[in-house]
C-alpha cells in the first residue's frame, strides 16, 4: 500500500474508532499495551493516536458543560463595549444593505458573474460548514486527549467552546429574523457558514498568531464569498456573520490560558544538541 493510500486509510480508521459508539477492539488493545500509533509493513510508521474510551467519556462530560458556558459567554460579550459596538455597526450595516435594495443588486450581480465550478462550490460549502468544524474539532479533542497532549487538548476545547457559542447565537438570531435567502431558503440572517468560519479563523489567530490566522481569515472570507455567489445568502447575512464570528472567536480564543500540569506551566521548547534538534515541553513554576 502506498504512502498516500495508507494515510487515507489511517484517517478513516481513526474516524471509525472515534465514532463507533463503543470501545473498539483496537482501542481496547491500545489500552492494554500502551500502544499509541500504527506501524505499517512498508517501512513507514504513521503515528496516529488511538481514540480511547476514556477520551470519549471526557468529551461527553465536557459537552454537558456547554449550555451554561454559552449563556455565560453571551452575557460577558454583551458587557464589553467594543464588542457591542462592532455588532451594532454590523447590524446597522445589514439593515442598510437590505432595506436600501443593495442586497438584491449584489445578488443579481453574482448571478451574472459566477466564478466557482461545481466541485469548488461544493467543497467550500462542506469545509466552511459548522458541521465540519465541529467534527474536526471533536476529532482534535479526542486524539489529543487519548495521546495525553494537554496543550492541544486545551486548544481543541477552546475551539469547541467558541464554535458552540457562535452556533447557538447564530441559530437564535436566525429563528428571530426568519427571512429567506436569495434562492428561497429559510433562516437567512446571519450566515452560519460565515460566522462559524470566522470563529475558526479568529481562534486560530489567537492561538497560533498571524502565520496561521491570516490564511484562515482569507479562507473564511472565501466561504462568505461562496455563500453570496451561490445565492445561499444575502450580503447582509455574510456581513453580520463575519463580525459575529470574529467577536466570539477573538473573545474566547483570547482567554486561552496557559496550560498547567500539577501547578507547572507547560512551555513548548526546541533546541539543538549534538545528536540533532530536540523538541518537547518544559514544566515551569515560580517559587
């Protein structure tokens, strides 16, 4: 089996273990032997952490905390003047676009000048959707929890919280506004794809800096463009969705605390040794 097919096989295997519902024989064997990856016969080892039942139990336990967290974070965001001003301006812009007829003119313009082919359109819709974001983040959480990676587990949990706040807020606003999209679908405002994509971009920017954040924002903007070109959303839907996603992602991602183990701060490090480069983490504590 070649390198690329093997990697694809491992991805599907991880998904099967993750969402199988019960502890799989592979995961049971991993718990008994301490194995954390798969070895392949063609000489390449692909280190794919197995999903353990303990990790799935922890995720399930954390998910029950989300409803209270969503309420608390919405209240906190509403108490920050800068966030409220940004959302009010976006809301005002949405009203102006829709009531002035600009939304309709922009939608008509996209009908005449579509640049996305069927494949790119469908892939952007899939990759920019909340469902994909939640699934990818859940897998990130499970894999990091199973492998004992505290840093990535905390980052995945931060992303999951941000997506949950954005998703719940977006859905609530959709139900209140309940207007139709250009192509006649219900629940147009605001765009859920756009708000979720900008949440992902904002959290990645907070966690990893502009090297990851800027490309993520470009991708989120492209998702917003696709939603308008396809007729799935008005420009006003995309405008507010983008601002909402940014505000939530920036707020929750910016609160990401340093990871600690037994009171020690976990700090990534890399250094050169006689045997080559060494990478890992340090445990740091001030006394």
